[in-house]
C-alpha cells in the first residue's frame, strides 16, 4: 500500500505484522481524509502523530487526542 502521507512499511515485518501496519495506515489515512473534508489541511506535526500510530508507537486515541490538542492550541473550532 502506498500512502500519500506516511512512510512505507519498514522491511523485516512478518506477514501478520505487515497486515496490522496496513490496517493502521488505512485507518490513519481515513482520519486525515475526514480532517481534510472538514477544511483542515494536515501539517507535519499532525502527520507525525498519525505516523506514530501507524508505526504502532501510540494508540489511535492518543494520536487523535494529540491532534485535537494541537488544533485547540491553534484556535481551530469545529463546526460539528
């Protein structure tokens, strides 16, 4: 799977690990697509939070929480 935002799958993963990585990557791509649809272009910091999720370093909830905190600090207000 090629991603427009995330680094490619690192070498050396088992097929099971690769499947989990691809699932996380698709989930993160969907989260970013939702953000873009809401009018918020992802910057390097936001992508880094989701990359950490794709890598398995943090949970999806942690990534989203960090993005929400960043957007709050930037003064973004959701219309939903």
